[in-house]
């Protein structure tokens, strides 16, 4: 029987130093620290321009203990492919290559390279930490910014387009392992990362990552707000394993149960100030219909 991971038996080895340049309350700090514990020391990181390059620090200072290749915005997955080739030439095929990019470097600027690497079957893990805008450069809208959200490039009535469903795009590539996670449920991310290491080929994570500065909420509420996104059904925790979809963690426990209204989530953040009652009602209907489909289809879940 597999021992369930808890905060009591989580590995104590750390790969991120306690000091870094992340903003106070940054959700990325939580997921990066947690996932690196699962990845282990024999890992090489590939990172494009993003909040993570700020967190890690500028040369010659680094908050991460693992080797990291900093690359151009569009080339994360292509560069990871190159690292894999170099490792093969050295006979180091046991080393994990993990690419980490924000939503801009994944859903927008880096999507072509990621799609190509997935089509080729490159053996790496790609983590998208989705804070739903280009936070490092001033909170501009991205492909994953939700509809009606205020950003510096959608400042009046919010973004008019719906956000991209990047995990679904990755699923269309036929990957053997895809998972969603949340900074507010780090143990779920840890266990999924450990599982991802047992697969070969491209593996993809999409992680909901609250951002106090960009979303407009007090820094001490990051975990609470991330949990609310899951509890309201706006963001779902799941795995797609060999094409099989399964709800996990908190989302699995919500099937058939009453959820808090999405308005509870929206009112916690300044970026949703442009939302009208009609917009909120429309989103609530979308969420309700999605969960009705889950229940009618008998979506499997692990409790």
C-alpha cells in the first residue's frame, strides 16, 4: 500500500534557498519549492523570461540549488529538447529535464515550441505556472487571462475573449500524462510530480498560481483565494493519464456536493471589478453546466 504524502512525511531536503526576489505572497514560491522536492537533485531546469527568473535571482546570485538554463521567451521547449540531446550524448538519460514557464511563455509565445516538442515525443516535464497575465512585465493580458478581467492592456471593461484551455490543447497531442494543480494544494502537486517522473515522453502540468500584485488582493490571502477557485468549481484538479480523465484531490471530493457561488471568488480580487451581475451569472451557469456534465458522464475520481 502506498503511503499517502502529508506535511509530516514530505521530504525535508530543500532545493530553493529561503531568500528570493519573489513578491510577498507569491503562489509561484509555493509550487516551485514543492515540485522541486518531488523532482529531486538530479534535475536540470529550463526557464524563459518570467516571474521565475526574478525569483531565482540575477547572476551571480541564485535562489535555486539546481542547474538552470535561462532561455529566450519562445524557446523553452526547444531548449529543453537541446538539453535532452546533450544529456544523451553524455549517457545521462536518467537526469530529469523540467521546463518552467508562465502562461505567456506557455499559452502564447512558447506554444509553437511546446507543440513541436510534444509532437516529437521529447522526454521532459513542462510546468506552466498560470497567474493569468504577463505579471513580470506589468500585468498585461495573456491567452489564459479570464474573460472580463482588468489588466493594463484591458483597463476599462476587461478582456473580451475567453481564456485558452491549454491542458485540452496538450491532450490533443496525445500525451501520456497531463495534470492540473494549484498553489493552494501543494501536496497534490507533489504527488502528481512524483507520478509524472514514472512516465516517459512529454508530460504537462498546468498550475493555478495566485498573484497578489497582479490580481489585486492582500498578500496573506494567496492560499485562501487559490482554494476558493477550486471550491467554486472554476479551476478543476485532475489528471489525464493515457487519455483517461480523472478528477483528483479537492475536486474529486466535490462531485455531487454544493459549491460556493463563483461570486465569492470574484469579490476577493480587484481585477474582477468590471464584472457585471450578468457576467457573474453567465460564468456561474458555465461552471454549473460543466459539473453537471462531469456527474452525468460518471467522471472517475479518486477521493
